[in-house]
C-alpha cells in the first residue's frame, strides 16, 4: 500500500511542477491538472481498499467524470481560441480580459 501512496505522491508532485513551471503552454497546464486529479483518484481507491469501504471508489468514479467533462470543455475552448487568435499561448490570453 505504501508503494501506491508514494506513486500517487510522485504523480501529484509532477503535476504541481508542470502546473507552475510551464506557465506558457496551456495544453501542458491542462495535462498537469489531469495528472493531479488522477493522483487524487489513486488515493481514493487505495484508502477505499484499505478501509474496506466502497465510498472512495464512488468518489473516484465521480471525480473521473468531472475531470473528463472539464477536459472536454477546456479543449473545446482551446480549439475555438486557436481558430480566432492563431495561437494558444497563455501570454495571448490577456487579450480576453478586454
């Protein structure tokens, strides 16, 4: 069990580094967010098995559904933004504020 928790921690740390270190590429930020959500799902499932309770697995399935919806909406916004502006750099996102 400790090996899986360590694996989940490593995934979360990689996701955090990807989120904060590559602030210029929006796709990498979305992938890092998904990696962080996946590590949370692994924790839910590990503790569900450890405590012999199904509630953690139900939370993991619900979180997967929410993450899939978030990814679909985010990628749709990216495609539309790329068609309008010709790039998906986060530096260009300042134009959306006006």
